[in-house]
């Protein structure tokens, strides 16, 4: 599945504009420093070790670039994309040695078996559930056999409509909450095999959080 066959969310441009508006506050609030969250950092370290030597890595929804840069420091050939042009401006200013581009997860044209690893690190929860399933299928095809995908997201039930965020800035987006069982079903349907699962309570992260790691089967 390529980008042309992925349904575009009806609120895509509203979400894009919302992240453009919050980008400055988001960076000022320093919300993406992985060193603040050692258990989440451990998940990223495990991912980095698993994909080392498998090929380039793509950070989808990279925001201001902290995770992209963190993985580059660990020797990965990693680039980042984000829906928000303003987020990418910050990423390029903060980490000029890294590669960044503006794109939605639904707009990527990913060649089959072209990446050793792909991340969706708190960047896919705005996608409608049916669209996320399509995006995961495109990611699975883009991974080399044995390549890994890691996703971090908000854990819970239902959907939450957001009207402000990150210092009271007006936004328009939906946060889709996930339970791990439902996500694992989407992963399996996409052709991704389970590797690891981490559930993080609010006492460890800012909200109930979920990290899943999966890989494309090495045997097609």
C-alpha cells in the first residue's frame, strides 16, 4: 500500500494547522527530551539495537527532532518527517546535521523493503482508526524483512476531542486512545509480528502510555 491508496483524514489540514500553532510552545516546554523518561528511553535504545545495520530509519511525526537526533547519536542513519512545517523549522534549527521533511504519515511514498526501522513515537494517535490500519500496512511493506516498527501512544478507551493544548493554544484534533490488544490486532493484520510491549502509568510518564514494538516477518 502506498500513499495514494491511503485515505486522507477529513481533519488533516486542521490538525496540521493546530500543530503549527503549538510548535513554539511545544519546544519551549521541552516535552520531547527522552532523557527525562528512562523507561521510555530504554525502549528506544532497544529499538536502536534491533535495527542497527538493517538499513535507514524513518521517524514519522518527528516534531522538533529530539528523538531523531537521539537515534542518530546511537549510530543510526535516521531522518524525520512531520505534518507540521513549523515543527520541521524547529527541528532543522535545533539539529542542522539531521535530515527533516514536511509530510503526513498518510502522504509518504515508501518503497517496499526500504527501511530497517520506522518509528511512530507519539505521532499517530490523531489518525482515525481505519486510517491508522492503512498506514501500518504501508509501514510493514516499507520495512526490510526483520525490520522493526516502534509505536508509542496514549493508552485508554475511546476518543478525546482537544480544543487547546500546550499552554492553552487553540487546537482542533482528536486523540484516539488505544488498548494494546486492539493495536496488536492492527499490527497482525498489517503483517507485523509482536516483539515487545511496555505499559507506562501516569506516575512514570505524563499520561497512561503504551509502547509496542513489532517486526516484519523475516520469512515472506
